């Protein structure tokens, strides 16, 4: 999927993406970067709402898992199982979620579990940046169940 296709997919299949006015900066099986402007994500202090920051990180991690599984020909239904976000600084402008590289051994274990047991779990880390500075860190556990297509997948 090209960057524009990924953005369209996310906006259609995950309506919160459209409400946050996300834009996909990079989308490949090797890394995902998704950006959001401040205005639709602002809180009462004129900074980004923490829920929006966490949601953008969850979305970036989910997109990475989704694209990488698709690239390997694995048809799955992927969901977030658990997550943790740590907020380091207020966000007063546009912010972007950047996925960290996935450990090859962890990915192989994940895909092996999917093919053998029809379900696997993997941890994904994401940095949230604004104005060139790290403003939050995120870790999430994603579960993929084999044989289930996501809505909108062909």
C-alpha cells in the first residue's frame, strides 16, 4: 500500500483518524510515521489532549503490524491488547508518532505463532515527537488472529 492509500484506509476504517485529521508521513513494513495537527486534538490548556497523543501512537503501531503482516501475505485481524504511554512534555503544536524498529527475532516468533497457533502477540514501541523533541513514549502489545480479514481489505 502506498502512503496515500494507507491514510485513506485509516480514515475510512478507523473514523477517529479522520477526526484527529491525521496524515501519513511514512508507511512501510519497516516503519510508520503518522502526524496530527494540534487544533482538532487540543485540550483545555491549549496543548494536545493526552488521549490524542496516545491514540496516534496506538495507530502508528497498529499500522506497522498491519502493513508488515500484509507484506508477508498473512491475513489477520489485528487489535491492540494493552498499552502504556509516558508523557514527557506538553505538546503545543503538530505531533507525530514514529515507530521504533521491530526486533527481527521477536517478529519471527510472532509470525511463527500466527502460522502455528492462529494467533500471535508482539510488542511495538513508538516515539511521539513535536517540534523536533520527544514528547511521549509508548509501548503496545498487538494481537493478530489468522484467517480474519479486516474491513476494507480485499
